[in-house]
């Protein structure tokens, strides 16, 4: 590891951190609501050892595309461990889901009606969950009144569960809990007024990384326990399981001051450390922590959004190697060949650290990705 550290930039994903996060959540659920299952939101990180680890310790997969389904198949997951979301699943995809009996959260009445036609064609009843959008925020799920009208239909598609997930980020943070509380109120009302029997309630992802599961889920589970049908609880965490498992090592290449702002420029940037408003990368420096000298960290690219972290209380010197922590989620999976190839990636499991899928130099990778010939 020492030889690797002197040669940044690179990223390490750590098996023990993933297992720790999973155990925290599983242990909490085992005492608070044992009838529950965890489906890892695959989009958070696709790296094979990460996904393999999560499946081995007990997760199913939450997926959205046929490409993600191919990963679930690669790991030999059974149909009841594969859970689909998605606002624009095509007819062939829906047919495959129905035939294989995988779990499906239906995003719109349009998709529900497509499924009715499919059920008719296949001559079998199809069981689904409805994805609700109680607040009217965002573009995913369906308003409760539209969903309610689907409960009354009996054209081969049976509603057995309800789902809610609101994206993370500044826009949704303040309403996330209220959204889920409202969702559970609706579920209770439909049990009573519509005789809906709920086999599952899915509270989506969005578990806050730095908090205990009890803090994010405690009050919701109390509410869930009031439901008559005692449904199974499904959760779809992404970041909670993998964000803290990823650490980037990068070198400070240069420093400068613009106006009041002190900047340190690193050799890793927005083709891996994606500037999403949900991400919260933090810098751990080589030198002493603290002081009044708060530093902004940017990446190497000529692209204003290439900002990694602001107001970091660390001492910076060009040449120092720093760690960028909390970068395991929505980084590798969104990485691109913008400006250069993404950084080298390593997998650490206990004492063993190995490099993943790098067969050629970063420049050759970059050239090949953009369609240029590469010698050798
Ligand atoms: C439907 C759904 N479930 C779960 C997740 C995972 O969210 P998080 O990583 O915030 O836990 C996402 C993320 O976009 C999602 O769209």
C-alpha cells in the first residue's frame, strides 16, 4: 500500500467499511422490524467486488435498466432478490420482469396499463407495487389520486405493495421525512377504505450516511407498525452502504488565492468526483487540521464545476498528498472520460489490496474510449 500511496491519483474501496454499514442497518432492523429486506441501489457503485460483497452479506439489488439487470444475472440473483424501478421501462423489459417474477415498482398509470395488456397476452396475473409521489415534487412516481384509481381495476395486474423514494440533495432534504410520513398515512387509509392488503412497503433509499438508522427510520417504523397487514419492509439504500467505503488519494499540484478565496488544485477531479449536489466530499490533509485558513479544493480540469470541497480546515502545501473521503457513492458509477480517464481503482479487503480492471495506461484508455487508435 505504501508504494501505491506515493503515486496518486487513485481511489480505494474498502470491504470492511461496506460490511460495517450493512451490519449497522441489518442489526437495527433485526430488533426494530425483522420482517425486512435490504436491496442495494446498484446505481451507487457498480464495481464487481463492491456488489459481490453486498450480495454475499445479504442484499438484493434495486435496478433500473436492462444493463443493470445483466449485473444482477452475472451474480446469479434469484428473481425475488431483484427489484425494479424506472419511469420508462420498455415493453420487452416489462415482459421479462413479468415472466421471471421479479419485483416491480410501477412508476406511472401508463406503465400499469401496459402491464395489463401484457398480463392479458401472457395469460397470467402480474403482481406489482405502485411508486407514489405524495408531495408532487420531482418527476418520479404517481400522485396518490391516480394510484388510487388503479387499485379498483382488476385486469390481471394486482397491487400488493407501495413504494416511495425522493431523491437526495438540497432540493428534497427538508421534505423527505414528511413525504414518507404522508406515504404511510395514505397506505393506512387505503388498507381501511380500499381493503388493500399490503405484502410490502418500500421506503426507498436516502438513509443519511452520518446518522444511525434509528435516527432516519425510527419514527417511520413506529408508523409502519400501525398498518394492519404487517407488510414486509423493503429498503433501497445506495450511498448509506458505499459512500464511506471510497477514499481518493490525490496530490496538491498548485495553490493560489482569488479574492478572499484560497484554492488548492488536485490531480483528481470531476470525471470521478462528480459535482452532484448530493455528494459531500471532505478533505483530510497531511498537515495539521484547523486554523482560520479555510481552503477550497478544485480538480485539474478547465471546467468551473470541477470543485471538490469548499471551506476545508486543512493546511495545504503543493506536493502534499491528501485524502478525499466519502467518495464511494455516485462516483465510479458516473465516472467519465471527460478530459482524461478516471483514476485507478483499488479494492482493499483486510490486508490485501488489489487494483481493479486497469489493463492499459490512462492516456491509452482515454484515447480508446473516444475512438482513437491505440498502439499495442
Ligand atoms: C428509486 C431509488 N431507490 C434508491 C436510491 C438510492 O438512494 P440513496 O443512494 O440516496 O440511498 C435511488 C437513488 O437515486 C433511487 O432512485
